[in-house]
C-alpha cells in the first residue's frame, strides 16, 4: 500500500513454471448449479464487506440480476455460491496500485492528509521505517500500513474522509492512470467477467475507477470503520484476504488472468491460470515467476 518511494516523497516535503492445476470439474459443477440457485447468473451490482484479522465472521452480499442475494455468513450458502462465469469466458483480475495507476492511491491520500497535519509526520516515521524494511508478501508490512493509516486519518469523520477520498481519486485518475492498463481492463470487460481487487480503500478506489471510465466494475477493496477516534481499517484486502474477497463476489481465481505488479499478490498468483506482471520490480517478478503456473511481463504506460 505504502511504497518506499512514496514515503520518500513525504519525507522530502522468465521462465514460467508449471504446477498442478485444480480440477476443471469443480468449475463445471459450480456453473451447473447457477440456474438452479438463481435462475440466471449475470451480476448486476455487487458489494462486499469482510472482516479480516479481528473476527472470523465474513458477511458478503452479492446481488445477482438485482433479484437474489446470498448471505455468506451462513456456511451452507457460501458453499453454494456459483461463479459468475458459467460460459467459461476469460476471467480477469486487475490490481489497482501499480497496474491501473502508476502511484499508490492510499499513500497519495496519506500525503495529502499529512500535508494538512504536519505534526503527525514524526509519529508516522517508526511504522514507516518498519514497513519499508518488510517484504511485500509478509505480515509486517500490511500491519504497519494499517498503523500509518489509523494515525494519519485520526479524528476524521466519515463525510470528511469520503470527500478527501473523492478528491484524491479523481485527481489521480487525471494524473497517474496507466492508459494501456485501463484500455486492457476495458477490453477484458468485453471478453468476460472482470474485477478490480486492491488493498486500497473502497471509496478511494471507486473514485479513481470512475475517473478513468471504469464505472460499475466489480471491486474488492479494503474497508474502513468509523469510530469516535476516527477511521480504522477493518477489512484489509491484501494477500490471502484478496482470494476470499474475489471468491465472495463470485469470481474464480483458478480461471483468471491476474494483472499485478506486486509480490503481495502471491496467493492469487499461485491459483491464477496466468499471471501478467505490469511494470513490476525485479524482485516481485522473480517471486511471481516462481509462484505462477504461467506468466508474462508487460511494461505499460
């Protein structure tokens, strides 16, 4: 979420490997269940709410054709949720930061907030140093990023945060969008089920996506809870949590093309049919290559 280069700005003012693939029969069984459960399987509006790390409860509601809903807090129903891809079209999963945008969305929002609250900068230095030294695919980095977000946003109301998120997201859409990646995402939506899965916060991510013309695209993102002391992350959509969020919205990672720039997406890369790295660093490319069944590398602008 908060890269070292981003924080430096604050401080300054392939060879594919083959692995065993999951059985295709599982996807076929899920597709066969779709008409029985819902009558039809095209997804109109989807929203996700998940709690990771603080509670084992995960509550997700997926609206299918705006006619039916499944509560995933009930284990018997979560097992019955079909994928949104019964016709075996190409499923695409796009990361946001580093793929659709050249800069990290949450770190940009943090910069804007710290500029207005410079006294908080000193308190943010220790978790920043720990996050910078931690590997992207470990537990320490996301934990420190959560601490930085809580510190930076302390005292903000929901309306104040949503206004800042909207302004930041729209500004980044105009300034930092990776146009080739956005065009590929638009094209993917025409080919089959497509979702953006990101560790960024959902209001911020949605503002960016709307700004680049990806209106209404399914989104799995991190969520904030607003307490008397201010916002805090209650659903940090990173690592294994991304798999849960993508599945909750009815997308099957095993059928997907994954577009990512970060080794934090290793859990998804291990499942995906193919991984496409986008403007990734060498270290992330090496880790993703080892984890992926099939991989290629892109440099997009």
